[in-house]
C-alpha cells in the first residue's frame, strides 16, 4: 500500500491546511478537477510541473486502495 504521508500533506500554514502534494503548494483537488473535466494526467502535470508523475499516480492508487477497502460486498 502507498503511504499517504509520502504523497499528500496538510499544514495549516500551507493554503490553510488543504491537502497538497508533498513538497508543493498544489492542491490534490486540482488533479481531480482536471480528471473530472476530461483532461489527462499528462495535461495536469504540464500545468503543475512541481508535481511528479509518481505523486499523481500515487494519489490515484491511494484512492483506488481506499475505495476497494471501503466498498461493501454486493
């Protein structure tokens, strides 16, 4: 499992504590906004070069793992 502490950081001194990619001031929400708009991860990365591909993919992997863990059996 991906360790969220290596990918996402919350600090009240950085953008009021909203989750950002570690080592950046880029909100994780921006990735979701791009994907919801139909943009690719590559386009997001082009617009936010301080975020690495590994970080973006790790956030997606974390979401996948959390959903799988919390999904109820049908």
